[in-house]
């Protein structure tokens, strides 16, 4: 295959970078968590072993051993740059890409993918730099989950850019249930119910049960 016929891609993409960004999230970021307002956020880069477990568990191809302290610091800087980008500040990502990219060296593999010439966790850090540059181009689609107890970051790829949740089936349902129990609507305003509506509904249920017994 001629090099001019190759489609140039990278070994790590935006989804891998978002997995790194989401190593810091709200207490409800895990689907099994029963979080409450005021619970502390989770930071999976506080511990090297936990960092490897979280990233590997979110489909990132990671080295066999936990990251050394220097590479763990670089991962934190990458993560912080993505969070700043989500908050509308593009400067940290530009500075970081320039600083880390100055020493990075890449090679072109036979399959046309660009990969870091380094090894181990340093290679992972460098392989995420092209994804960071691409994410800067899509910064207007970078969102934080609408569930305040989650705050996972995601790229809104919907046509009308109307996505609200990192996972509608999980966070979306949780927030709707929470609002229903609190008696508020989507905007957080109190839901106005007609006086006696609860009693009327209960009366209808009693009539149905009575009719069923007669039948």
C-alpha cells in the first residue's frame, strides 16, 4: 500500500481521552452508586493502581503495570486540561499540547496509524495528545453530564446538540426520579397539582377494585 493511499489515524482517540478525563467525577458517577448531595467526588488518579484499573475498565489499552509518578502527573495534567476545556478555557490544553508535544516522537505503523515511539505509560500520554488537539476542535460539543452527582464529560454528537446526560438510561432516569420525588419539573420549578387530585385518583382505584370483585 502506498503511503498516499493510507488513512492516517491514531492509536488513541477522543473516547480514550474522555475516559482519562472521567477519572475525576461526582459521587454518583458509578452506575451502582447510591450517592447523596454533599458526598465527596471520586479521583481515580490518587493511586497508581486505581488509575490503571479505572482506565483499563473503561476500554483504554493500558500497560501491564501501574504508572510511575512522573507519568501519573502527566495524566493529571491531561485530565485537568480537558476539564478546563469543558469549562470554556482552551489555554491549558494549548499549553500542555505544546509542552508535551515538543518532546514527543511518533512513528507510522504499517496499518497507517500514528503511534508514539515511546513505551509504557509515556507512550499512552503521548498517544493521547492528538486526541486532545482534535477535542479542542470539538470543544463546542464537550459537555458535563446534567446529573450534578455524576458530572462525567462526553462529546454531544447528536444532530441538534441537545444531549443532556452521559447515559440517558442511567443518569437521565435517576434525575427524573429524583425530581419526581421532590415535586419539581425539568427546570426545578415546583409541580402544581390540582387540589384533590390525589384523593380523586385513590377513589378511582377503589372503584376499579370494587368492580373487579363484583365481576
